[in-house]
């Protein structure tokens, strides 16, 4: 039976509730009075539940869809301003004992190059990432208790935080590793991680079991209940995600929102971020073998609806998406993007020889970080390398209340400008620097509090003199 406060996967992601939700959405998809009522509610910025949001997803009325997009843009501006947080993935190891049928790291793949970074190689990778200007990483690894035990992951995190090359530093390490125990989550928390990210892949239990036929990831309950264990282990920023293309997108969307509602009901705080990956071509993986791929149009609608359903949750788009798609969805509510990503193990310090492919998937957006930063600024965004919130203890519900209070403009906005300034001073090309300096000068006036603006101006001068790492 459906119970969002239950700790059992099959009760908080109830198949019956999702099926009933989809039937309700289908019945009401032309009920314009109800749709307008839901849209009016969304306008209040308090979010929507999975049933309400599913009705909007089913709605095909062009006028209402246009209103959804306009509202998503409005909410995005209200809660995230024009800042886009930058990060890069760092693949530590592609050894994996699972049998995920969409992922080239699956155990039976004998021709992919298996690699695991040594601590010396991590120094090289992180130095290369710092030299690009990155300050925030998401570490990625396959699941393999022998090759990638938790001790290895912890050692890697320690190494990453210890590297200080020129003015570089990695100030926040997010972690995307397989579901694990409360004890291991506590160890990750103690190692100073930012967000724990785990994609559900699919909320449909039967499909989940077929798509993960072997290995520890086969257990739907263990995987789906992972965020509860992470929170029990003290991690209060968790990142959800669905791999779109595996199952029907309407099913996944309802499941995703039910998962967010569950976290809020049990832990008093929803997910910190939601990722929206789509299946990509990879070593022995052909995305067309999966029947549920979604068009760019549906993808944009999903992004807009996530934005208005969970207005305080960040949304992440990776380089799985092309420049064109990113351009479209950033406006609709994305708050974080990766730049200049490599999905191979060891790909940042040295290009991988062709016969040695260790990539997890093909990257669509292959631009350099400097190009991505410039592109963002050219269409009115502030690329932010800020990591202040979690370093100041503003995680979980403390971050959410900052977001809800609207004080973010006095905090995240100047932090974005100061970290952008660091980037411009240390890593940007001349052209990017010119555009960035003009943007910072113009954006200073958007800091509401005079005192905060003055302090920010003073810090910007000090950054020019060589001092680093200011934050509000
Ligand atoms: N092994 C961990 C796990 O099982 O959660 C870490 C995750 S893996 C390194 C990162 C994510 O990449 C997966 O959760 C999956 O959603 C995504 N992924 C796997 N194969 C993919 C593909 N062919 N195209 C796009 N994304 C893929």
C-alpha cells in the first residue's frame, strides 16, 4: 500500500500509486479547468505533488505548455537567479561486478579497457582539472568490493582535497558510487563529501530487475532505499536521478517526485539535486536498443516540470547533452552543468589511445571549460565556481531555508561573482576575461544589500591582488 513515510521501497514508490497516477493524468489531460488550477498553484512556488505534476506532463494543450515553460523560467530566476554552478566528473575506476545492461562497465564486457587510478594518477588528473579552473568534482566509480572498496574511495577523496596546484583547489567533492551501508555513508560524510548522488535508473521494479540482472545492484529495495541510509549516515544533501530511455518517462517522472516527497516526509528535507541523464552510445551499448528514448521536446518539458514541481531542488545537466539542448533547458530550470568532461578513467591528464577505450558513454558537448564559461556569459548567465554553502554548513534543511527565504541573492550571487573573478584571473582566455569583467561589473548592482555589495567589491579587489577563497 502507498505510504510516502514508509521506509520500504515498494511502499514509498508504490507501483499501484504510479499506475493510478498515470490513469488519473490521462483522464484529466484535457480537463483545462483542473490544469489551470494546478498551474495557479504552481505559481505560488510551493511545488506540486506527483499527481498534479503528472496531469501537467500529460497535458498537450499548446497554450498551457507555453505557460509551464514561462513559469519554469520565472521560478528558475526567482530561486537561482542567472547563476549556473560548474562541475566536472572524475572517473576513478571502471571495474564493476554488476550486469547493468545499459552500461559498458558491466561485468561481461571483456573488451573495454579496465582501469583504476592510483593516488599518483589522481594527483595528475586533479592537477589537470585544477588547471582548467574546476573547483567542484563528482567522483564516479563502478561497484567492485575488491577493486573499489570504500577504503579506496575514501583515500581518493583525501588525495583530491589535499592537492593544491598553483591557485587551484578542489573545494567540494560530490560522490556518485553504488548504494552502500549506513556505516559507509557515515565514512563518506566524515571524509567531507558534498552531495551523495545515486541515480535510480528506473523506478519500475520489474524493469529494474531485468535491466540489472546480476550483481549487488540487482536488489531494487537496497538501491531504492539507499538515500534513507545515506541520510541515516549523516549525509543530508542527496542527489536523485533517472536514466531516461529505460522505461516510460511518465512512469519515471511520477516515481522521481514520489521519491522526493518521501525524503521530505521522512527526513524533513527533499533532494538537493535531481539529474536528468539520457542513455547514450557507449562501448558495447546501442541506445536504440532501448524502446523508451525521449525526444528533445519531451526532455525540455520534463525539465520545466521538475523545476515547477520542486522549486528548491537544483537540477543537473551533464555533457551527455549537446550544446543546443543545454541551451534550451538551462533557461527552464537547470542550476548546475558539467564542462569539459571526460568519462574515461584517466582522461584529463592524458588523452586515451583509441585502442584503449575506458569511457562510460560518449560525450556530446566536447567544448573546453573556457568555451563553456564564455558561452554561458554570452547568453546572460553567471558561471559560478562557488562551493560556499556546504563549507559554511548550509546543507540539508539549512540550505533549503536559505533558498526559500530569498536571501540567496545576498549570498550565492556575490559568491558566484567572486569565484568567477578567480576563474578569470587564473584560467580564462583574454576574450573570456573581457566578457567576464564586464559581466561582474554589471552584476554587482544586483546584490540587494549595500553592505554585502561593498564587502564583495573589496574582496574582488583583493582577488586581483592574489588573495583567494572569499565567501559569504
Ligand atoms: N556504479 C555506480 C552506480 O551503480 O550507481 C555509479 C554510477 S555510474 C559511474 C553513473 C551513471 O551513469 C549511472 O548511474 C547511469 O545512470 C549512467 N550511465 C550508465 N550507462 C550510461 C549510458 N550508456 N549512457 C548514459 N548514462 C549512463
